[in-house]
C-alpha cells in the first residue's frame, strides 16, 4: 500500500521553538514501508515499488496493518550517511553495502489511518512498533534546540536538520510549512567553463594551482542570472561538440552545494551570485 509522502519546505536559518521537534536530516533515499496480509512492500517517494531491492527488510518482525515513512541509508566508516554508497546499493543487486531503514513516522497502525493524529502522538505509536535492530531503527528527536543542533550538524559535516511542528498532522502529498528543512550547504567560488546545448546546465570548473578542473554541472540558477549568462557567454566561446559549448574561464560565481562527491564533483550545485 503506497501513501504519497509529506514533503519538506526549505528555510535558510534554524530556530528554537518548543512547538517544533528537531530531527537529523538523513542523506539517503525516502522509503515508504507497508505491511498488509503479512507481506512487506517498499516504495520510493515517487511510487516506484522497490521491494525486491532490499530483501533484508522483508523478514522484519513488524505487525500487520502498518505504513511507515523513513529514510534508507548506508553509513560510511565514521557512521555518517553516505549518499553515493546508498545509490550504489540501490542501483546494483551485486552491492554488499549494509543498509539501515531509519523510521520517523507512522501513517497506518493496526490497519487504521493515523495521519490525522498529532505528530508527537504518532511518535508514541512508533515507540511501540519499532525496536532498534540490525536493519531498522527510529529517528531520534527532541523538542526545540534547532540552532544548537544545526551547529552540531555543521561541526560534523552532516546534511542538515528537520524542524516539524509537534502537533502537525501528516499531510499526504503536500509540502508544508509544518515540516521544514535547513540544509548545511557548503560554498565555493567556481568558473563557468561550458554550457549544455539540449537543456539548461552549466559546466563548472574549480581552480587547482594553475589549472581549472571540471567540477560538475549546475542546473539551478535564477532567471536574472541566466539572462546575464546568455547575454555574455558568446564572448568567451572557444570550442563545442554535439552536447556542449566550451568557454574560456572568465565568468566566476559563488556556488552553494551539498558536498563533494568521491570524484571531486560538486553535489547539487546552485548559483548564489556572480563574482566576475
């Protein structure tokens, strides 16, 4: 049984409010788990059934009549969620990466819909449903303390935090201000060294010594900045192929991104401002 998940609204600055609970934002893949007729089924947030991808979750001792919402993660050697490792496991049946399903909400309990109940009451239901085991755990939470927790997240290089109104119902398939996320972005100055031809995407380069090395493709840019790019870039064209136009590294901009990938690329880079 699939339930379209409630989504998070992005904010820039954390806050302290005892009417909200604070959780760690986990860097993995959103996963809806249901168990009816003694069969566990697994779905992504886009209603793709992925039950066969995670056989270790199919024998979990869970009661019938439940739908759970959570994040499936793979941790690195330091115990931090590793998104690239998670994607490797998700894409390859041969991967031996060990997963953990981190549950933060319950939508059906004993066959009845409980999404209308206040969040903290649903958390109480979770306490009865989920025990810490090899492949499943509950996401820990606290009242308030958003600012201090976000500072701790930054100190440890984690993805961010989630702030949820404590009395909020679960709003199916909606993005709500009752659920907020604060991302721990990193920032870097990069050169625009090319552009995709078929759809918008700018090639980024980072300065390393006297060289500029490729650092990925930026797809997120505001309309005003795009207009500046298209009005300027023709002055810097040096080459092209079927897919890309290549530019001299003259246009420099400030970029925010999630983290560096293992091959040194910027993960989900987005434009902040032009520098030159």
